[in-house]
């Protein structure tokens, strides 16, 4: 059975899928992995994988109500 390119809820995403889900470039995720501050990810050998629910948690943890509010 062939896997779908779009990830259902709870699925594991590769960098391209995670970037698409976040609406950013894969390069930004690569930079965040090096500098820190991005969504949690797992390294499986040379593979980088993101849990969709971890990305959602990272978004929630970085929500702010105004531009004057400090980010966590």
C-alpha cells in the first residue's frame, strides 16, 4: 500500500512536509534545527522527522497576544 504525501493527524512528517504544514521553507526548519528554537524533532540515522502533534504544541507554546508581549 502506497503512503499518501499529505499527513493525517498524528503522523510523522519529514522536513518538507513539516515546512508545508507550518507554511515556511524547509531551509528555515534546517536553520532552526542548528540554532535552536524550532519545533522538536527526532534524528533517525540521517533522517529528520517531526511529530505533527509536537509541531502543534510548539506553535501553542509560542502564541502571543500582542507585539509587546515577550515570547516564551
